[in-house]
C-alpha cells in the first residue's frame, strides 16, 4: 500500500483517538478551549516569527548574502501555521516544534547539510574575478599617428 495513502488514513484516526483520550481526562469544553487557544496563540506567534524572518532576509539582502535559511525558515513557519490551524494535539505539537527558533534552526541545518546547501554570500566562492582591461599603444602606433 502506498505510504502516503497510509499516512492520510492513519493520521486522522490517531489524532481523533488522542482528542478522545484527552477529552475524557479534562472534559469536552476544556478540550475544545485548549484546541482553540493553541490555534490562536500559535497563529499569533507564527505571525511574529514570520515578520522576524522577513526582517532578517532583508538584512541579508543589504549585506549581499543569499537568504537561503530565511526562505526555508519562512516555509517552515507557514507549514507550522497550517498545522496549528488544524484541530488536534499532535498537529499542534508539530506546529509549535517548527515555530520555536532553536528547534527550527536545528531541523533546517540538518536538512541543509543533508542536501549540501550552504549559507553563502553571492560574492564568495563563485569563481568570478572582477578585472579591468587597459589597452596600451605601442611606440610604432604613436609614430605612425604623428
């Protein structure tokens, strides 16, 4: 069976089972309140982290650096926000895991090392040497022009 199809089927079942188990422990209204509270707090925190990532990316542009980390970080913040909007405790845990800057940095650095991507500036290590050509006239050319 296709593993993606298996994840699509099993993940909601596990999420519902966890919500039922927690709902039995703390009550239905507390469970609903907790799910809504984590969604609101998570979206607000994702907004703050997204703005910080945009600010850092713009600073890297001014320093003439490619904002590879900031692009990947922005994508992970968007995924985290989506996970936090979905009802459930497992998706909230993964969403907050992606929102925390320390865990996000560890995850992104691991992914970048695995993909051999590096945080490098555009002027370094690309084999381009700036130069200027100055033409010198020979003495023979100077005599012929006179």
